[in-house]
C-alpha cells in the first residue's frame, strides 16, 4: 500500500484487493512464484490477498507494465508473491515468532504464530525452504457510511400543493448505513520449496503452498432509507444547501442481523527447471496448478423495518448523520402545515427513548448457500539467446498454454411474511 500508484482496499482492517493506477482488482492478476493463483474469494477475477499471510513470503513484486513473456491478462498490472527458497538466502536459517494482540472493541486476545526456515544439503546443491503460519484474529468494527451499492442522487424541494420542484438542488446520499461487525478470522498457511542445482547451469524445483481462511461474521446494520422518498412523488420537504441538510417525508428505518461463515482455501503446485547451454542459451519450463475453493453454507440475514417516517439528514466530506423528526417539526422547517407532510404514519410507531423499536415489523428472512471453485492449469516454456555485443542484449521466445475452469453456485431463499 506504500508503493506509488497502488491502492489497497481493506476489509476488517486487513488489505484485501489491489488497485494499480486506478484500475480495479479485476484488472490486476496475482501470481505466486510467477504462476497465476486461482481466485475463489469473489465472483470476479480479483484475488483476495488477505488469504495469504506475510509470514509465508520472502518478497512481493509489483509490475505496472508487462513484458511479452508475461501473461497479458493484466490490464492494470501484476502482483507476484514469492515464497521462501534456500538458494535465495544461501544459508541455513530458522526464524520463529509469536504475537498476541487485542483490539479494544473486541476484547478477545488474538494469537499469531509463524515459523520460517531454509536448509542446504549435499554441498549446497539441494535446498529446502519452508514456512508455516497460524493466526486467529478477533475484531469489532463500527462504521457509518453512505450505502455502498448505489450512486448519490440530486434532490429538490417538492411537496403537495406545489406545482413542481423548486429552490436549490442538493446532491444527497442514496441511503445512510450504520454498522457493527464482529469478526473472527482463522488463517492457516504453509509452503515448501525443494530445489536441486547440480551445477551452475542447471536447476530443478518443486513447490507447494496451501492457505486457508475461515471467516465468521456477525453483523448488525441500521439503514436510514431516504431513497424511498422521491422528488416526483412530492416527498422532499426541506433543502438547505448551505449546511447540506435535507428532509424527506417517506423514509424507512431498517435493522438487519447477519450471521455468515465462509471458508476460502487456495492450493498452488509448481514443478519446473532451467538449463543454460554454452553460456548463451537459456531454457526454462514449468507446469503449475492452482485450485481455489470457497464455501459459505447457511448464511442468514433477518430484517425488520418501520416505514413512512419523516427524516432529516446531513452529509459532508467526512461525516454523515440522520435523525427521525416529528411531522410537525419537519413542517415547521419546510414552512408549511403538517397536513402537507404525507406518508408519515410510521413516526407514531416510534419510541424515541428506546433503541429497540417495538413498532418494527418482521420484514424479511434471507437464507443463502454460496460455493465457488476456480482451477488453473498452465504449461510454460521459454528459450532465450543472449548476445555479448551489439545493440540487442537478448532475444526470447516461447509458448504458454493455460486451462481455467470456474464453477459458481449460489442458492438464496427469501421469506417475506406479508406474501
């Protein structure tokens, strides 16, 4: 995230998706040791890096422009994560760490343990690199934000008795959302790299890595739905462009409760080698396979709401806020009578002194099963000719075959009591 031109999208305080020079995660490929990783973390090509702990890696490379010997499916750029190899460190090594942390909101202790090492054998011709990592992370996140799935909208005062919209036009949020998310993430990862270099001109290797991220989320969300009030329905009572305040007559208050547990696993296997002939010709080749699986069974969400609410809302560059007001107070701000504040019957079901509203009706129950699988097989071969003199340093040619198969399955049931 500290590299120029890089934006890191975070989830629950951890980096997840990478954007390169403004192009989103779907335009950025993520590979391990030069081979593309299968993605099961979303319904797009984007790969979620929060599944790969930093303790598993020796380096991270970012390519903002591609050369012809790289996969040309990365319009934005490419990120290559490299696992630990003994030949890079050139010595025996062992490093272990243990960490305990606590987030004030969550209160629980979060442990993290990692082990990383390298060994050289047979006169330094055989190298073994390995990494192990375990982490269980507890977080509790509070947010207030504009609804993420819709654009902002323009509003202008329009009430019954008015011929049409009039006065200032204000750009307003589509909805307001306050949320608390309690999360428990358990991450297990390991990698092994076995290499053989019988001499300076020949190298052979086999690599394997495994990552597993189990994510349990319990979320409480409150939505102030001002999007249900429309200018053409004569439901915009008040606009104050100077303070960014607006009032609507037909808003909704929704409470949602989520429980969902998802498990994402990624396996990567790579076997190959490199041979140098006459100090001028280099042949490299490899076969790789990566499999990503995601499973989220029995996701549940229940929703309650009160409709027909008079509501004031304000939005600035760094803050959001909303408040349910009485029809009489909104009419006074609007300079009209309470009879011109339609669709406000929900206010009389409210108890301003209570957080839990008895007037809320059971609105919906969602049950969802979601499964995703992504498999990538690739075969690569490159031949390079180096030149000692002249304007050309080298010429390189080769081929790459890639097979990819994806499977997406989502079953969702919606239970609506009124129907």
